[in-house]
């Protein structure tokens, strides 16, 4: 059984806007260009049913380390990447193209919740991220 993290990572690797870079889980080295998904602490259960099934969420941050500095074009490119990424996720959601989950889980929705934002920076690199959410149903025991 694949983990939610692995399923989402594999799905996001298909984004055509990703540059050639390493795609990590819960780790960014600080060197451009790298990507990571990091799980966020939220209550996973949205709704429980008497048969034990439930509607759940997997909330994660998609982040990257990008080149950064006083060059406006470089920084605009970083912002454009996150706009394009969010639009790609929205398109996948509209087309009902979701991460592949195991047999007990059925994906219902994937969202980029807002725009990417600058989280931290150094003189030559910056970390950006956007919060995302996968909503899925899970069969009862």
C-alpha cells in the first residue's frame, strides 16, 4: 500500500512546470532548484459515518528553493511558477485527475489553497511554498 505522501509526490512529479530538480519529502537543502512536499498537522477526518467509512484530508505544503536576488525577472519567474502550478492543480481537479490511491481510498478533490508565497530567503536563494489539500473517502474497517 502506497502512502498518501508517496502518491501525492508521484502525482506532482507530473506537473509540466517543474524544472529539472530534485523532488524531496520533508526536506529542502537550500540550493536551487529543489522541490519538497511536507505534511502539515491537521485533523485528517472531515466527516465520519456509522459504517466506519469517512471523508478525510491530507494537507501538505508544496515548496521549492528557487534562485533569488535583486533581479526582478528572476523573482517574477518564481511567482509565475506558483501561479502556473496552482492553475495546473485546479485543471487536474476539474478533470477529475487525481493521485492514485490504494483500494480503500478514493480521491475526491485536490486543491492548491491560495498562491505560493516567499517563506524565507538568502542573498541567492529563496524558499517558496503553497498549502495544498487532497480530500478522499476511506472505506470503513
